[in-house]
């Protein structure tokens, strides 16, 4: 998650006697301050992550409301979370080949097939991370968080393994960002290069 920092830059030649404040927000939300005639207006702007997390949370609450029979958040369990993830498969965009498909395990199929589209494992894994955080931010206790249930972790691991085999794409563990310092002897200076595995952010 990237921190969004918004600062106000004022042209010194056009400054009048009134002082203008520059606001810096060291959080996930950017705060913009606009000075107009001595007054100020503060408008919070959510980061991409926070906006997605809010949409995911509202989607899940709507799912509980439409559930038959209706479910309350307090009665939601890991089994209900897995049910929600399976429900999302109908909106997926990732082709997952069945065992009997001639392209099973083929990373680049030469022709289309009748296999169903599903949510990619990476999308589901990121979704659960956001919902797990949203649950606790909205008053839920960590020990009763259904998104952190063992059954959910097992389900995600099974989806990861099955999709890896079906698509012929190995899912390696993401390496943490490391800083590699390269010193230039001739210039007598040092440069820091960030080495990080690339990842694709897929929204649900």
C-alpha cells in the first residue's frame, strides 16, 4: 500500500498578507487544503487501496443481506466466506482448464476451449486481505475474524495449487522488496537499486 501525500504549492509572488497552510497527510488518505479568501476547505481523498477495500466491504455486506436465509456479520463464519468466494467465480475472467481439457496445464493455449472462467487465485487472495482488514476496522475482533479462519486459508491454498496445475503457471512466493546498494568506485558515490518481483493487481 502506497502512502498518498498531498501538498499545497503556493506561488510566492502572488502571496498576499493572509497566510496559506500546506497540509501533509502521512496516512493512506490524502488531504487537500485550498485557501480562498482567508478560508480553507479540507477534502479527504481515499487511496486506491482504501477505495477498493471500501467497495469490497460494501459488496460483502450486500451479499450477506441477499443471502437466503439472510446472514448477519456476527454469525458469519469461514464457511460463509468460502461460499462468497465461490459465488464470485461467476464474475471471473481467468480461464481455468478442466482435467479433461486438451489444454490442461498449457500456459498459452493455441485455441479457445469450453472451460469456465473463474476468479484468479491472486485476486481472491488480495480480496481476503482487504476484507480481513476491513472487518477489524469496522469493530470486529481479530480472534473472531471469519476472513482469517483456517478453513479460508486452506481453501485459498487449494485454489492456488489447482489453478497452478490447470494453467501451467507456477505461483512462486513473492519475495520481499530488497535494497541493493551499488557503489561506484570512480565517482565515489552510492546508488540504491530496488529489486522486487513484479505483480499484477487484479481487482474484483
